[in-house]
C-alpha cells in the first residue's frame, strides 16, 4: 500500500452518462464520488456499516446508534463520509478530547475546548473493502482536520493487528492505551495535524 503522503489530493470524480441513458439524470444530480461531513440523518447508514464491520471481528461496535447520533449532533464537522452516487460506502467519526492521552471517558464525551481529535471509528462497507478506501478516507480526513484551526493532533486506539495500517497513514504508536472494552486491549496512536502549512495552502481549505 503506497504511503498516503504520496497520494494526490483526490477530488470527487463526476462520471458522465450517455445522453438519454436511464442513469443520465440520476448521475446529473448525484456525484459519482463525494466526500462530506456526516449529519444525524446519516446515523442509521453509519451504524449498519459499523455493525457489520466490527461485530464480525470483535463482537462489539465502537459506537452504538444513539452514540453515533450524539456525536453527529454535537460535532458533525469531525466526521467524514465517502459517498458513491449518494450511497455511504465508508466513514470516520471523531470528537474533541482535552487530555494528553485517551481515558475511558473519551469513549462517550466530546470536549469542545479540546485540541485533540479522538477518532472513534473508521469503517468501510463490506462490498468496498480491499480497495484501499480506508487509507484514502483517512488521508482525506487528516487533510480536513488541517482546515480546522482548533485541531492540533489526532488520537485513536486500535488492536495490535491494525497498528501497521495506521502507521502507513502516518500515525505513531504511543504505547498501550488506558482504555479497555471487555477483554479487548488497545494500542494508542497519534498523528500531528499541524506543521503542514504547504499542504494547507494547497488542499482547498
């Protein structure tokens, strides 16, 4: 998987349909590929993707439906969804945190005065996996955070087997996370979102 820093800034691609074709009018109104912040109206679609992605692996979801709605109401600007012709195919949800490291409270709280973005979950719809979409979405999300003046760094926790994936996305491991969920233990990882003035000037912010 190529380093994300080497990827071009990906703009939505708009596909044209031949005039008169059945999909021409639909594609005229729905972009073929679109990145945007999520809204509470997206919560059910988000939860359906998350439930399938995580229950099959760990038996538990990072966020329940009411928690998804909670964060999308409080801080929709810290979420990002990837839509293909109007259909959600991948997403990230975050909230703000105001301490150096994550604690158990970070699972449910949004700290408006915080400068660390806690990435709660990244998930890709099952029919779109193994296509590099998770890496691309994370890269786009980090670019998005660089447009937010209050964001200084991004934090997340993951299981051991996901550490190489996030390292390729530019995260560094901070060591074992204080947070546990049932029998699961996690590694905490961090990514600076400041000190990239050139990227910000050329990222469409």
